[in-house]
C-alpha cells in the first residue's frame, strides 16, 4: 500500500520563493506543504473515478445527478450557497473515505506522490487558480471561461453574475457580443431603441472594476465581435479613446470570406443579428486597414479566425454549437458556458547539460499531466450548473508548455534559427500525440468524454471528420502565456516567448524609497541581475573581458539586450536574443509552428519595436493568417499608456517599472493588457 511520504525538499531561487509566497502559499507553512496540498487534493479525483466510490461512502448525503457517466453536484440547486455546501460535503466525504478505507488511502497517496514529484521538480505546473484554490474553501480550479451574451436583458444579467463569481475566484472570462442588436435598433417590448453591443461591453468592464479576483489577480476579459456586425468599426477604434475597456482585450472575429474580400478590395454586408437582415456595407480592405492601424496605436484589436477554429480540433463537438470567443489571452477557444483547466510542461527540464532531449521522460510527464488535469475536472467546484455540465460533458483540458526559450538555449539553438522552428514542430507534435494517447488510455477505463456521441470522432455522426478516436477529453493541448507559473517554476521564458530581458536593475529598500520620492539612489543600493543561463555562460567566458557589474550595467543600458555589444560574441548574442531582437516574421512563424500541433489555440505576442509601422502590423496579420494561426495579438513597444515597461534608456521613470516593487524586470503577458514582474510576482493579468 502506498504511504504518505514526507515531501522531498524543493530547490528554489529567491525570486521563485517571493512569487510563490505572494501568490500561492497563503496558509501553507512551506513550499513543500503547499505543493503536497495541491497534489493530495487533486488526487481525490482518483477516488471519484473509482468503481467503489459509492460503496466507500463518497456520495453519502450528497445531492448527485448521474447522466451518461457524469456525476453532477450542482444540478437542481438554484442557490449558489446550496451548491457550494453540497460540494463541500462531497469533499469532506472524500477526506473521510481516504482516512478509513485502506484501498482508498493507497490510491490517493499513489497519485498524490506522483503529482507532487512532478510539480516539485518543476516539470509541470497547473494554472494559477488550481495552485491558489486546491484544497481551500473556494476549490475553483479553472482558469478559462467563455460566457454567452444573448440579445436579452435576462441573459445578459445572468452572464454578469457569472462573470463576477468567476473573477472573484481567480478565473478569466471571454465573451462574444456578436448577438447583441446594434445601437439604434428597435426594442419592441419597450418601444425604445437599443443601446448597442459596445454599451454592454462597458457594463461587463465595470463589473470587473468592482470585483477583485480573490485578492490575488486583476480581472481579465476578452471581447469578440464579428466583422459583419453593424458596430464593427466603432469596436475596432474603441481602444483609441483613453480609458475604454481597460479590463478587456478585444478581437475581431473573421473568416475566410472576409479575408478574400479584403484581398479583392470588395464590399461585404453588415448584418443585424436580431433580424439576420443586411443593414449596410463596408469595404473589407478598409476594415482590415483600420484593424492594423488601431493595433499599431494601442495593441488592440487582435483577431480570431472563427471558421478555422470551428473546423479544427478546437471544436470537436459542433453538434453543441459554434465557438465564437476565447479566454482573455486568446489561447483557449470555448463554447458558451465552457471552462478549461490548463497546465504547462517546463520544456527546459527535459534537456540535459549536453543539449540532449529526454523524450521518454517527456512522454511519461505528458501522461501524468493529462491524468492530473483529468482529476482536476472531478474535484472542481464549478460556479454554475451550466458550466459543470459542459465541463464534464466535454472534459476539455489544455496541456501546454513553458520555458521554450531556456530549452532552446540548452539545445544550443537560437530562437531566430530555422532549426528552432523544426524543433518546435518536432517537440509539439510529440506532446500532442502523447496527450491523445494518454487520454485514450484513461478512456479505456473511464469511457470517452460523454459528449463523444455525435462528435467529430463518432463515425455515425454527420460531423465525423474521418478519424475514429475515443479520447477521454474532447481537446487536450493549449499553449498559454504562463506568466506567473513560469516565474514560480524558476523560468524567464513564459510559454513559447523569447526572453524579455537579459540583464536588469534591482533596488534595495533604501533605493526604492529614494526612487519613489524622486531621488537618485547610491550605486551600493542598486544591483544588476541577469538571466541565470546567461550568467552561467558569461561567468564561464570570463565575463567577456569585462567585470561582472560592468557587463550587467552595459546590458541594462542597452534595452536589457545583448544586441550590439561588441565584447559579446555574435553566437552568444543570437542565442540570448530578446523579444525585440527577433523579427516580426520569426515571432509569427514560431506561433504557427506550435499551432500546427495544438488542439486548442496558442497565446503568443507578436512583439514589434516602437519604430514599427502600420505596414509591419498589417504584414504580421497577413502572415499569421496565411500560416494557419487561429488568432493573433501584436504589440508595438510603448503603444499603451499603461505599459509597465518601455524598452528605452535605463533612466526610465518609476512609472515604467513594476508598480509594486519598482523592478524593471517586467514583461507584458501575451494578449493581456497588464504585465507580470519577474522579481516580486506582481501580475495585472488573469
């Protein structure tokens, strides 16, 4: 019988510990206790999936509805407090079961130990809500939700309430406003006129302002509007007005018909979603140009390719409806009311000191991570019955990667090299196939996802796409920005992004006080820190003929980049290229390389220098579409008034530093209006 083993000591840097203490530990006395608490909580899902769960007393006194193999605990309970109390009874039962039933205890401890070891090695971490809430009162473990916004006040107010509950517990929300009748349209019941889609976006934005995400994270949202909505031009230009929808990222929903019209400089009809009737026309190329111009000015809008999403592995249950929106950072297309729990593998952990990839260990970790995310679905306290039903019916998970930049350095491959794209294709293809294999192995014992019938995997369905599979999860892979969890894992490279900075400035308390008062700190209170891998490289190379402090200061004053510093060999400069050293085309091609082997979507910021032109944005959009991306986000340096870090000279004003600790080691997360500090862990993103 598996025993509860004392957790092995976790290796931590000072920055890791700061972030973990700030974001996740709360009442846990040690990092080891925190990780083991998460592992043991999630492993309770093994009890719920066991054939003896009912006989062991897991459901005693719990209101439960069983449908097609799904155990639903929120159905028929209209009150949120009643639903939560019912779920707490379930979790309490599971704890008692594992305390008194030896077989249940052994099962839990077997998987808890495996999950702990995987996380304690920093091979994998789940999304932040799981790390913050597992085993605690909230028990809300999903990061991503999409909520419907129907063309009715009843439906809109229900979504507002759901948004508040989700964001209070640490999740992010996405919405499509394409069903809302346009401004000035008739409202028959009141004989008035409609206020329009944008007015309701403002309402959801205001809700985010008044709801604090569990005291840990600022609320984040995604708003999508189809290109043929009558208010589309106002939507595209909306963010050029200061203060508009500051808690939202915005994306235009496009498709092949729009892109063909833009290429041909043709007109297309605007359609009233209430009546389905055409109410005007626009030239597609003018709309596309407006998208590029406004994204150049503000970073918004991006776009999502709706027909591509719905024809791909993102929507394997089209009988349930079309996907019309994504989560806030764009990587997770979801049906209305659908959530997703994410987790990311630390790729750098699978490359040894000689640049060799350990694919057998990676495959084993993929299987264990998929099982972890499978169990999260079972022990998740969902905010609403509609969300629980779709979560357990589709069982969508999002296994992704982080530490790609570190993995490339350890492999001796520069981010901008063609070999990096080949490696991305190889690694993500391997992970995607391993995730499907792991999902089907779980399904062999627990059954495929309940909505499998009439899905694209069902040969009897009109939606069948030619490949009969029986996975446990309707979709399995996603690439998220991983801002905070990457720092917690000791990484500088979030998601598949390149490094943001190589060397940067840190200040002690005395220096911070002086900066806040407008003074200049003494040199002895200012410290230069570096990317750990680069620091190892530089130390072994004798600091390239300089002393350590001089080298780090030179880099910091050089936009935190190695580019153009003659003492550093070109090979090293290329290996440690930062986001703004890399061409726009390389950014786009890297996103596309990963997207080819990802079921859901890919979060990736196409970073542009401040000197980039509108044409550069337009070209990035076109290339992303042509290469098969499901969506794209561009960001030109210094184009946001609230940008935390502008890559200018080292004498940047304090407002350009982290607002919490004033560190300049701050990177904007992909697709998010805020940023994450790599020193103190302060994050403005969901």
